[in-house]
């Protein structure tokens, strides 16, 4: 099932949307636990005004973070559950 894996490079730049279709921004980077390799957050670039109003964690440089466990699906877009963001 190697064909179903999403590589780091294939995720960078993808649009992030909620399952309701609200645009949140684009994938800038991904953070992970170095020892286990567990994915932790998606760093958002070009966040929309809607995204800025959500109570999301931020990096020390004020970039928004979306928890990786909020991701429902990855295809042409990265689809997240808005309920998991609140």
C-alpha cells in the first residue's frame, strides 16, 4: 500500500479546508516528535481571516498550528474537522 502514503513534499502547499468547505490556509510545514516520528501539528501559511478568529495554538513566531489529529482526509486538499479545532 505504498501508493497511499503522503510524502512531506506532497503535503506542502496544499489548501487546508474544513469538512464544511471553509478555507483555512495552506500547509507551510509539519511538526513531529523526533523520537517517535509522531506527527503533531500542521503549520498554516496564508491563514484566512476566519482561521485567525479560531482559538488555535501559535508558534513563537505567531504562525497558526492545526493539530494533526484534526485531519480527516488528505487528497487534493487537507480536510480537517472544525470541531477538533475548538
